[in-house]
């Protein structure tokens, strides 16, 4: 799963490329069938995992049946799970379930992105031991799926509903993604608590973002004011990226960094304020095409820390 | 809405000035009538917004009627909304509703501060498209209103109840404001997740604080040990301010900064450890009277970051 | 309550020492009886506090009776409280209550650690005015107790159940501790929101950790990849420690620090990237044996900050 | 507590007399003060009972505090209790609590009737051992109080709300009293399950009605079509009274009777179809002025049953 | 709406006729289109009623939007309403909603019967002032609709699920209809509390049944052992009909009657034990074709009661 | 399972005999072991039934696992099920679960009675197709089990708690059994809705009682005032038995009967007022030893009804 492309100069163009790859019609049909098959295969595996766990652990079987094993598809399972997690006394689970299911059903690309996100967590996070674990327990995964639905509502001009959903996700998961933000597929929000992603932010494909990361704005002016994250980036825990800056494809932002200006493709920015490892003249441009997938957070230590023990 | 005053040397005196401006009695009466009128006008607008949204989006109408349109006043609406958001199986919504409503009704200054907070969000946050959106969805706004009630309880020596409420706000909104902290009006807690404000902290009027900000203590000694934030300050995302330090009126603390000593009025502190933009000899003392309102997070970049692309 | 020992070279050995101190059988019996007596005494005090508060504040009495006063032991009270806080529509409170109670009952060392944690909060946090306040309201305390149970399940190879519990704690308290992480006793997670502790992390006894602290991994490789925190350490708010690094006994990590390499015992690391106060040649090795208990967050300021006002 | 008057020929007149006794203004003031004093005294007693029970039975203390001991008045306690019993996922407890409290507060006669009903249960039901037991546990008592509120709403032309409340009472208590039915004070609905009282029914004061009793209509024609029950009547379990018939003051209807025509004052009707004990020429006209209070269900046996053992 | 046919000798044949009228295919298509149109028209009217009530009564608007106005069809509204009313902590509303919606969607005859039942309540019950009132508040109506779904499940051999639903209806509405019972359309269960209908009971079209009615069995033998109620019957409150007896089309059973043997068509049975009004030689065979619709409960009084006042 | 004995003259004596059969110690031990074995066997069968149903019907599997399959014993399963069914917002499920489990565990005779009740339903009710169906769905069975616990509490002088439980059962199941009533084992409450059993009632073993049956009192005098039902009786639907009367062992009371005086052993009483089938001189004294088990409701018809068709 290589990064889907490189970050372009124009964020508009970039987001177009990321989200609307042109295809011939027949290719699209083939691709749709392949996506359906992939989703079906994954769903079969998830049910097998859940069935195994239900047999091993009767105390969890009721939970596994209600969330996974009683459902006929991945979309129904996620809609049920999100509906029950995000409901409140004033926003009933039945209403949310209906909303999620209708939205997932109406646009298969959402389901395909879900599949890519599940694979991302399974491959990249060594603590992720099964797909069902991610589906059930990963609040970053669940927050992203809820975001995909609220983003769809936003594009349909159903803003108040999108914002209500956004608010529930922020309350329940402590993950705050504005419904207007555009997010690619194959995304891992690891741990996820405290992630904030602003209204005009754009995130490419195959990106990994750790907890407490901010993709924030610069002030009270409207307009395009949030970061653009290229394909394959890795953003470390607690990193703060502010303003309409570009983080080039395959770039890495170290944990705790504060980034206010562009980071070139495949460069590594660290520190507060951030500087480029290797210097601005010779930023890393190494062989690591996709740190969002390779997930190497700390190999730059020797060039950066000022003490050795 | 200019900042209400400048930060004084003595925090006690300061908090007095901020929270208890002396007025002649007749002026107070006029002011009370004006505040009532402003609140009534705002409430009318909120209901109009909610009615519009209910007509456009039937799926949300039930929510909008239960939280806003069925209520006769802003206080009742907020009390209902907070009661339902903060309740648990052991702290029932009816109990909390009663508590909020009685407290708001007994002290009109709480309602007036609520009005100022609503205006702050609407004016300063470009993603805030209506007052009703803030009232319903902004956990920073809701956490502040719940804090005003728990602070009132604290001043009435109802500490266990104040702390129980504090705990619910920390669970539900991931916003942790000690009931004893003194907070002015016109406050924006943007995104809000992870904000921590300690027991002896004082925050002036018209302050904007981003998510993950800590106003923390210095150790295990009791006494006055938390920051004092002057009117009109802007505290960036993830900033950590520790100890009984003064952040002068109109000062700015950059995202991710760690501040352990005073910041002069209208100065900008950035970095970890923080330094003053322009240096300690020539800290910014520019024309930006109230960054808490102008919300410019990043104009100091050119003086600070060490690489340009 | 002095720190229980010094950090050893081998994390395996260290964890052995911390968690499995060898004792003769009779000493163990004496120690068990003493622990029971201490727990009973503490429980008596907690009930007295709750009874006092119930009398003073009728609005809270129902809550205090259901969570504390109706129970016959500390274990039952905590099991009830956690069961009701962590339940969801798909994981019922009765199931969780049963699980907590059975686990606490089956292993007295959990209860003893709970007692030590309660004492830690009461002694170290000046805002903690009673044991009952900690038991009821401190999400850091509650998250740790839930972790002790999920860790026990993990060691019994009941991984799916442990992970489901882990997920609920992350949702409800925004505290994310992997069930496999090994954690000592006398731990204070102050404020706690946003704490992330990875799978192979080890934390000694009498450690204090502030909110937003990350003990994270370094990438996608499996194996031992998270920090080892020695006895008596103090980790400041927002500190990020990544990789299989050792933070020596009695060391201090300043707020907002980013630490990627070992910190020697009783040294203080600050900044992003972290450096040692006093330099790597002369790291602090002062008289402060246990900053995790003395909780001095800022006395190093004069050696660190670059401006004075 | 003698019966408040005798059944009149005209049901309209009767209901006027029963519900709107004319009083001079000063007498009304005295009476209001006396009613307040009586209610206050009763409330004091209820709290004393609940406090005693809470001390004896810690497992119940939380319930007793939330329903009784945390409230400042009988009206608040009942409003809380009914709000929590009658709420559903689509009719929230806070809404119902507000509705009950506002209605009770706006019309003191409701509270006075509540007091009379509590006394009726305490005096007439040998299984009723305290006022608090009735307040908490008697679904007949609670259904009547909810009816008083829905009846008030009905008279204010808030019919849909009155009917929604009616429906909740029918679901929760299996007691079905049309909101338009006029019911006096000092009413005991003993056991109460299955009671059905139609739209144009009128019930006087000091009446006792057992479970499964029907005061039903005669067909699909609109208009006055339900029974009128005079003061002091006793209607036995499972009795069915249909049509616009008059049950005279002090009359008794035996268990299981089916009554389709008038029953004279102080007569006893038994059987299916009902006949008068003593015959229609010499119906009982004995000394028992108020069987609704004396509660003698079976003394007529010797005149009725056809076998002796 | 005349009764659909007369009771036949063979109950098997009868039920066939009632439930499976043969139609030519084209007639069926016309009939299906007409049924759709009727349902659409009724749904339009229900929404208009609910909208009117929501405008008049803001306190109820949230309820009306969530139950009626937010839905796109009668089936969705009923599925939502039943799902929320019948759910429990172990049978979630989302599961029930899904089950109801799928069943209603899969078999339009259920929806058509619902329409007939709504009309029956509106026409026959003078206390029924709107269709929306019946849809929202009539537990008899709701219990019948839930029965139609559980009966469908029963016929699909999904017996445990059918019985679980049956149990919830019995708990929530106190209406106990075995899933195997066959029930026609245009049914009014007035008040409904306490109705019990056994496994092999059959009820024709346009029948009205009052509360506390039992259609019960005769013992512990399996097989066909419950009553068969012909079209157009009226069964009065508290009537008990036991055994495989036939109540002929257009017959009437008086309130409180106990019927253990057949009742001829258009006869009236009253009393305990029941006898026929007019005698067994001359049972009523009058012009009242369909007492289930004319709802005359008491016109036989003069022939029955033994006293006149 | 023959009836345990005949009704005695003295109800005190009778109840002693029924509930406390004297046994030698060794016999008791044998009997206890046999009872344990029987319960274990039944529990194995219930789990097998539930497992089969869970496999056949995934939509119900979650319910079956949470209520049955996740539990280690019949007592735990029932305690969980009752705790979740009877809980309310003010009486939490965890509290009730604890109460049920502790009570069942403390007195094995309760569990043994439960086993006998399960067998009674399975054998006598032709609609009962499995033990698990009874355990999950039969409100009569569940109400009896809850009664056994509240009766135990009553005998321990925990009256307020017993009455609170009693009230919940009356709300949830519409079954109203006073906690003081003494009830034997092998009881079937068929359909159960509306059953009312008063404070001093006593019911022997192997009794079957249909819905709407009242065992009521005679007035407001305290003391022994409710019926005594001998072993093996069958009480038909809607029967009303009032006063301290004896229904002899093996007697039958017809549906809808009103009984105010004693019924001899093995006699059949029918009608309102009741008379004895065969006359008081020759009451049935036939071979039917235990109609409570043979469940023949209607074989007396030919002697009773006054018309034949």
C-alpha cells in the first residue's frame, strides 16, 4: 500500500487528487467489485475473531453478539456500535443508528475507507492484535468513521446535524474533528485522545496521527486557515501544527513539535519551535517513503538530543 | 467590548477589580435592566436559529425542541442541557437540573457571564456559525457554565457538591477546572479538551484559551500556587503555565509554550522553555490591546522559527 | 513512605523487584494482617467523611449512600462506583460490578495498592481535602484501579475482556493505559486527562504523573518498546517519553518535556528536546530522594528559563 | 374526616359541590393556612420516617435520600418521584419533573388533595405502615397524583400533553384514568392494577376503589357516558360499573359485581348482574355512613352466599 | 366497513377465510395500490395532527418530532416508537427498531392492518380525538402492532425471538397475546390492560375487545384449546372466555361474563355463568350486524338486571 | 411430586407444615445434596436450551448470553435478570443484583423453590416449550422469585427494603404480592398480570393461579385477614377470594368466581357468588387429587352452564 501520490502546491488541487481519482467507468466497476470482495472478506474475518473470543470469554459474549455477531454486514455493525456509543438522552440511539446506516449505505466509498482504516490499525499498531479489537475498542478508528458520516452530512448542507454529531464525538471520544475537514483513507489515529482537526484541514491517505495532535487555525479570520497533511505523513504525539501550512508527502513531525511553517516532503521536523533534522538545507530525503506506515518515531534521536547517557 | 482593566500587582486586588466593580446603586439597576434586555434579545435569536434548523432538519428537531425551543429562558435551556449531559446513574438529571436552575436564578451575574461567553465564541471563532451551535455543541462553553455553578457552590461552602460537579465535568468534557478558580466573563475555551485550571488560578475578562492548556500548580504546598491570567490574554493550544505567575493583560502565550515565570502585559511568550518574542528587553508592546479577542496565534512566526521554505 | 528501591538495569529484574518482593511466609502473614488493618482503618475514615458530607449536603446524600455508605467494604464501594461509571448500553453495570468485585476479592494485593494510591493523592495533592473526595471524584485514581483489574485479566490471558475494559476507561476518563502495562503502588495520576501508557511500559512505586503525559512506543515493531519509570519519579504535565528508555529512580521530567533517551536517577530533564538541568555531566543528584512524593515541579526554574522579570 | 356531602341528583351540580365548595374569603385564608400547616406537619413526619428507615437500612438510604430526604417540600418530592417513574427515552425526567412541579406549585388544592390521599391510605389500609411507604410505593396513590396534574392540564386545554401523561401512567402503573375524569380527595386506589376510569366519570370525596375496577362507558356515542360515584363509596375488587349511572353516597359495590344501573345511597350491590343486598325494596340503609372509610368488604356475606361450611 | 364474513363451522376454515382471501393477481395489484394510497393519506393526516400539537404545546414538541415528525413513513414511526417503548437494558432499542422495521417492510399486509386498527380506534372510541393520539398513546393499539410482528416471527419459526418480544409486551403494556394467536384487522383493544389471548386463539376482523378480557385455554393438554372470535364481535370488559369455543360473528359478550361454551352469531351472552339474552331458544338475532363497530355495551340491561330504581 | 399434605385447621400450623417439614439431620443432608444435583442438572439443561437458541437466532444471542450463558449458576442468572428488570433510575441494577444474589446464596431453600417453580411451568403450561423460556419470559415466575427474596427480607425485619422491592414488582410485572405472604413451592402464576395476594395470605405447594386472581382482605382491621390456599389447588382467571377463608387442598375455584367463605378440600367453587359444583351437600370429592397440576379448568361445565348449543 504505497502512498497514493505526492503533496501538490495547491491544496485545492491536492485534495481533488487525493479524494477524486479519475477512473474509467469499467475500471470503476471492477474496483467496486474488488472493494466489495475485500470488505466481505474482512467482515468474515472479524466475525471469526469475535466468535472465537465469545467462546473463550462468556462474560464478553453478549457484547460481541450485540456489536458484531448479530449483524449481517460491517456497515450495520459499525452503525449499531456508533449509535450506542454516541447516543445521549436527547439524541437517541435509534436515530443515530438510522443516520449512520443510511449514510454508509448511500455511499460505498465510506465503507471502503473504513476497510482501509481497519487495515491501517492492524498493520501499523503492534498493540492491535485483531481487526475486531480495532472495530470495538479503538476510539480513534470510531471517531474517524463518525467523522466520515458527519462530513458527508456537511457536504449535503445538513450542517446542524453534522455539528451535533461532531459534538457527540468530541464529548465521548475527546476527538474533535470539524465536519468540514477532508480526510483520506488508511488513517490511523493512535490513542486519539485530544486530537483536534480544524475546519479547513486536509489529510491525505495513509497518514498516522498520534494523540493530542492539533491541526489548528491561526486566528479569527474565516477562509482556508488549517494545515494540509500530505500522503504518508507521520505526526507524533502532542505535535501542534497551526495555519494553512503544507506538510509534504512522507514528512515526519516529531512528538511535541510546534510547526507554524511548511515542512518539505520526506523531511523531519522536531522541536518547539520546530526545526528540520539535517537542517533546512539538507532535510531528510531518505528512503522512508511513507513514515505514516513505517511508524518510526525516534530514529532521528542521535541527530537531535543533546545528551547521551 | 474592550478589556475591563489591566492586571494588577496583587492578585487579590486584581480579582476584586475584575469580579466586583463598584457601582452606584442606580447605575447597577440600569445595568441590570440592560443585561436583562441583552439576554432576552440573545435568547430570542437563539430560538429563531433553532427554529430555522428544526424546520430544515426534521431529524434534529426533537433535539432542538427538548434543549432549546421548549424552554422559556436561556437559564432553563442551559440547566436542562447541562443536567442531561452531566447526569450519571448515581447523579440524576433531575437533581442536576434543579441545582443548575436554582443557582442561575439566584445570581443574575451568572447569566450575564453566560451571555458574554456566547458572544465571545460567536465573534472570535470563525467556525462558530450561530449562537445556538455554541449553546448546544461547544463543550468549552458548557464546561465554563457548569464551572460558574460549581464555583458559586464553593463560595457557599458546599464543597462536596461543587467537587462532585467538577468531577462530572472532567469526565464528560475532559475539562478540569477546580471549583475555587475565579474566572471572568467573555471567556472562550476553544475546543477545550484537556484544559486544566487549578484551585487558586484567576482568569480575567475576555480571555481566550485553547485546548490542552494547563494553569497548574508548583507542588504539594497549599496556598496561592496557580497562574493569574490578565484581561484579554490569548493562551495557545497546549501551553503549560505553572505556578503563581502573572500573565499580564493583553499578553499572548504561544502554542506549546512552557511558562514558569511572569509574562509582562502585551508581551508574547513562546517556546519550551518560553522566551519573549523581541527579547526580555523589548517584549512586544504593540497595538494589539486584546489578543484574547483578535485571536492572532501566529503573526510572530517570522521572529521565531528558524527555518523558511 | 520512602521509595521502595532504585531502578535496576534490567527492566525485567526491576519489575520483578517492584512487584514481587520476596518475603518469608510468616512475614507475609503479618504483612497481610497489617494491610487488612490499614484498609479497614481507611475505610472507616472514608465512611466517616461521607457521612459528614451527607449530613451537611442532603442533595448529595443519595450519591454518597449509593457509592460509599451502603457498602460493607472499600472493594465493594469501588466495584460499584467503577461499574456504574464504566458501563454502557452494551456492557452492563451488573456485569462490570461482578467482574470488579470478583477480581478485587481474588487478589488482596489490588486492594492494598488501592489504599496506597488513596494515601498518595491525599498527601501529595493540596487540592485533595479528603479520601472520599479522591475515591469518588479523581478520574486518575479510578482509571488506575480499573487498570489494575484489566491488568489482572491480561495476566490471566483474558485479553479481549481486558481490552474492552481498557477501551471503556479510555472513553470515560480519557486515560489510556494498556492492560499489559505494569504499574506499582502509591501512584498519583493528577488530573489524568490524556495520559497514555503503552503496552510494555513499567512504572515503579510512589510515582506521580501529571495529565497529558505519554509513555509511548517507538514504532511498529513488537517487543519491549515503552519507557520504564523508576520509583519515586515525578513526570510533569504534558511530558512525552518515547521508547524503551529508563527514567531513573527519583528523577524528574519537567512539564512539556520530550524525552527520547535515558534520564539518570535523581536527575531532572526539561525542555523539547529534553536536556538535563545541571548538564549531562552534573545532573542534579541532590537530596530530593522522591520527587514523586515531594511534588516540586518548578524549583529548577532559575537554572532553565532564559528571562527574568 | 366525615364524607364531604351527599350525592346530588345532578352530576353537574354534584361535581360542582364536591370540587368547588363556596367559602367566604377570610374563611378561605384560614383554611389555606390550616392546609399549609397540615401539609408541613405531614411532610415533617414523612421525612422522620424516611430518616429512620435510612438509618436502619443503608441499602435503601440512597433511594430514600433521592426521593424524600433531599427535597424541601412534599410537592418537590412527589414531582421528583413521578418524574423518574413516568419518564421514558422520549419523555425525559427533567421535562416531567418541571411539569409536575410547576403544576403543583400553581394550584395548592392539588397538594391538599395529595395530603388527604396520603391520610386515606394510612388510615384505611392495614398494610400501610407509614406515610413514606405510601408516597414511595403505592402505585394507586402515585397514579392519582399524576392524574391530578393531567386533569389540570386538560382543563387548561393542554390536551395532547395531558393524554401523553395519561398514557405513561397507564404503561407504568397499569392504571388508566382519563385526564378529563373528575376525582375528589381522600381517595384510596388500593393495589390499583387494572383500574380504568373513563372520560366523563366523576368520583366524590373519601372513596375507596380496589384494583381491576372499571368505571366505563356504554358505547361509541360521545357525551356524558360514565359513572358518577358519590362520596364515601367503597367499590370492591374487579367491580365493573358501566354507563352514566349514579352510585349513591355511602354505597358499596361488592367485588366482581357488574353494575349497569343506579345504586341508591348507602345500598350494597353485589353479583353479576348486581342485585341489592336486602332487595331493591329494602336496600341496606344502615349506620355505615362511609364504607369508603370503614372498608368493610364482606359483612353482607350471610345475606348473599348460597352455601355455608 | 361491514364485517368481512360470517363465522364458519370449522375454525380452520374460518381462519383461512379471514386471513387469506383469494384474489386474482390484478385485483391484488389494484388493492395493493389502494392500500398504499390509504396508508399515505393517513400518514399525512397524522403528521398534520402532530405538527399542530407541536406548535400548540412546545413541551411536547420534542416527543412529537422524535416519534412522528422526523420519520418518513408510518412503518418507521411505529418501529421507532415500539423500539423505544419495548426496549430494556438487555434488549436494546436499536435491535428492536431494526426488527420491527424489517418485518413491517417485508410484509405490507402488516402495515395495512395497522391502518385498519388506527381507523377502528378513531371511529369506535369517542375518547379518541385524533389518529396521532392512538398511535402514540393507545397501549392496546401498540400491543397489537407488536403482536403482528411477533406473530410473523412465529410463522417463520423464529420462536425464541417471538416469545422474547411477547414477554416485553406483557411487561410494558400488561397485554399478553401469545405470538401464535391469529388476529384479524380493524381490531380495537380498548384500554387493553390485562388482556390475555392464548396460543390457539383466533380473532376475526373488526372485533372490539375491552380490557381484562381473557381468551384462555382449558388445561394442560396441547392442541387447539382457545376461543375463536368471529368477525364483528364485541367482548366486554373483564369477560373470560375459556376453551375451544366459537363466538359467532356479530355476537356480544357482556362485561364480566364467563363463557365456556359456544355463543351463536349475533347473540348476546351475559353473566357468570353466561346465559343468552332472550334465552337459548331466542337469542338476539337482531339488526346489529357488527357490535364490534357499534360498541353498544349495555342496551340489553332491561332484559337482564333484576332491579330498577 | 404429590401434594405435600392437606390443609389443616390452624393456618399457623398449616404454614409451619408446609414450609418447615421436620427432617432428621442426615436426611436433610441427603436432601440438600439431591436438591443441589437437581438444580445443577436443570441449569445444565437451561444453558443447553439457550445455547441452541443463540445459535439459531443471532439477533437474540446477546440477550441469551447476558441473561443465561455468561453466568455460572441459576442463582446468578436469576439475580442478574431480576436486577435488570426491576431496577429504576433510583434503585440501581447493581444494588438489586447484589441483594438478590446475597439472598439466594444465603438460603438454598429459595433456589430449591425456584427449581420447583420452573418444573411446574414446564409441566403444566402447554405453551411453555423450554425451561429457559420460563426463566426469561414468564413474569409470573419472575414475580414469584422476587417475592421469595422480599419475603426473606421481611422475615429479617428489613421491611422498608422488602416493600420497595414489592413496589417494583407491582410496577414492572403488574403482580402485587405482599412481602409477608407465605408461598409454597411448585407454584405456577400463569400469565400473572393483575394477581394480588395480601399480607396474611398463605399458599401451599403445587398450586396454580391464573391472572387477575385476588387473594384479598376484608376491611381495615389488622390481623389475619387473607385467604389460605391448600396444596394442589387451581384458582381460575379473575377469581376473587376475600377474607381469612380456607380453600381446601385440591380444591378448584372457577374463573371469575367470587369466593367469600371456605371451600372444602377437592370441591369446585364457581360463579359470582360462588356455589359448589354438585352442591354443598355433595361437593366434588373426586379422584382429581391435585387440580393445581392437572390444570383442568372447565370439565364442570356440563353441571354449571345453563345453555347448550
